[in-house]
């Protein structure tokens, strides 16, 4: 009494999906968009981590006395103007 459920196994589902060139172009477009977003997010994350590391290093120099707080503030402000 149970109807047999047809399941697609193997490459048949892929053949059916890629039979139309519009589907392939759409999938390639989505893959490209995901890749671009991943690259942008990774780049911004790396920049943010580097910026925070620089701030910690400047704070350490100020704490040990080899740099005045005014010098550290000027250095941090000069770094932010170059980043965009």
C-alpha cells in the first residue's frame, strides 16, 4: 500500500539541474557573489585585527614610557586617516 518514493541518486539530479544553461549561469553568478562577499569580509576582518594590534602596541609603548600619550594619540589618528 505504500507508494514507492522515487529518490534521485547519483548524478541524475545534477544532470537535470545543469540541463538548462540558464540554471548554470544562475548558479555561477550566485557562487561568484558568495566568493566576492567572502573576500570582502575577510579583508575587512584582517584590517580590523591589524588596527587593534597596532593600538595595543602603541598602548604598550606608552605604558613602558618610551612614548608619550600625545605621541601615541597622534600616531593613532594618523593611521586612521590613511585607512578606508
